[in-house]
């Protein structure tokens, strides 16, 4: 089980606005800013997102490496996949894979993929058996 993931983004303001528009559709409504000066010397600033009292998706500013990471977000229904996908496109993402069944994985695997502002591939996934 993962505790958290940190993506490096080129612009905090743009990235935070993008994820604030998309993540609530996946029930990730909690936000926190962490000031790096409160940590050990050289710690970077972070922008966090999460749900149910846990912040697990973080952003840091720097040089993105979009081919190094693919993030799959859990959706609680096919409709949630569709609304997150639409919100991502409206916030500036580009489509990589429209919402639909991903039969190559499983006949019940419903997902879509977008490319965010820094080139990271984001997948919104509903697995009815989980």
C-alpha cells in the first residue's frame, strides 16, 4: 500500500488550479500547503490533496519528468470516471483515452486517461469488483 506520491510540476499555481478542478470528482476534497522551511534544511514546498483525513497526492515545483510516472486514481463509478475526464479536459488536459471498458485488462475495468499540464498521464479507474 502506498502512503503518498509526489509529482514535480513546472508551475504550482497552474497545477493546483488543475487538480482542484479535477480531484473533487474523485472524492479528493482535502487540501494542504506545506512550507518547506518547516522541514529539514533544503526541504521543498508541497501542495497536498487527499480524502478521509489522509493527504496522499502531493505536488512540488521543479522540472517535470512526465514519462517517469503514470498515476491511476480510483473512481467510485463509471459516471465518476466520465466527470473526472470531462473536468480534466475543461481544466486544460488533453485526452489520451476516452472513458470506456478496457477489455485488454478485464471486462469490468472502466477507465479513461488524460495528459495533464506537465505531460503526466492520469488515469481515472472504476473496477466494479473492488
